[in-house]
């Protein structure tokens, strides 16, 4: 029986790369998407063409009722979750703090922190040996911004990823005795569409000079680190972070 993974925001970027790599490693994959059903279906079709199993699952992860519905669909269509990748995240237009509204901070926290919390909670309810589960693992896709910040850009985003990191540590301690490992990856500057939604399509190239490896990263390089954290080799690793940030 293949293990079952849910990847939030799996229709494009890092999430899509994780979903495809996980399928190649034998996971049946739930590919969550918010609004772009076509993109998620394309990921599912690619997995199925390659001989894997996958389903597209709609939910805005910041909405509790939608997360509960999505998990119900995952249970029915694939089975009980073994692996969760909290990847869905938003980066809003670059903005200095003196221009930023508290509403914007709340919006970013709702997806990047509350979304990750809700998805992790539902995973724990299914994985925990306390609830008759078989254990499992969770990987949170944080950001180097949690450690480094970034001048004049997005104090809201950095704060959300810092919160995700402390949630990773706290949760890892709480659920380790119940057979669940919880870790994070902190990507640096990766070539995805997120930078365009942050208002600057050429951002990765602009930042090359401050990256010790002098280039942006690829989604495959992030997916490889995520999958290592689910592997047996990572069996004694919990509450840890892998920096995938070109040396920063
Ligand atoms: P992306 O914008 O391509 O992907 C983000 C995905 O999350 C999209 O598919 C989007 O639809 C989905 N999403 C957003 N809000 C959602 C919601 N409420 N419910 C469900 N899905 C939602 O960007 P990406 O670069 O692939 O980002 C993936 C993760 O990696 C994010 O958490 C991001 O913060 C993190 N990250 C990215 C970089 C980078 O340089 N690209 C760096 C550090 C961290």
C-alpha cells in the first residue's frame, strides 16, 4: 500500500515539484489548490500518466470549514494521511512597514500561519497513535525570511514565517511521543511565480549578488530537501529546519 501525502498549494511552484517527486517516490498525493483547478489537474494528470495516484482537492486553507471538507475528501478518495506538506503561502506586494495596514498582516497570517495550523491539526487527528493512527510526518515550508528578514519589503511575511517556525518546534515536541515528526524547510530565493505576485518578476536575478552561491534555487532543489525529511534516513530528525537558501 502506498503512503498518502497531502501537499497544500500543490498546483504550481514548489508545491507542484514536491507533489511530482513524492509520486515518483511512491506516494499517493492529494494536490490541494485554492482557485486554479486547471493547474492542479495538470499536476494530477502528469502524475497519473507516470503511473502514480493523485487527486486534486480544492480548499482555501485559511478557512476551517474548507479544510475539514478537504480532509474528508482525502480520507474518502485516497485514505488516511501519512505525510503533510504545509506549502500554501502568500507574499503580497513589496511595501515598507510605514505604509502597511494591520489588515494586510492579518491576511498573510491567515494563510501562512492559520492555514498551516488547521492542516497540521487535521493531520495530527488522523496520524496520532493517541487517536489510533499509525504516526506520520509533517513538513512546513517556511522561508529564509524568518531568519533574515528583507529590507523595505515584507515584515508581514517574515513575521508569518517566524510564527510558522515556532509552531514547527512546539508541535514537534507535542506530537513526537505520538509517532509524528514535524520539520521545516527554509527556501531562500527560488525561481517561482511568487516573486511576480510580490510585484517584481525579476526579483530573483536582482538578489543574486547577496546569495553566496550566486544564483536563485530551483523548485526541485526544495522538493529534494522536503522529501528527505519524510525519508527513513530522517527518522530521528524532528523540530529541525533545512536551509535551502544558497548559503544564506
Ligand atoms: P507560488 O505562489 O507559486 O505557490 C504558492 C501556492 O499556494 C499557490 O499554488 C497558491 O495558489 C497557493 N495558495 C495561496 N494561498 C492559498 C490558500 N489560502 N489556500 C490554498 N492554497 C493557497 O509560490 P512558491 O514559491 O511555490 O511558494 C510555495 C511556498 O514556499 C510558500 O509557502 C512560500 O512562502 C515558500 N517560499 C517561497 C520562496 C521563493 O523564493 N519562491 C522562498 C521562501 C519560501
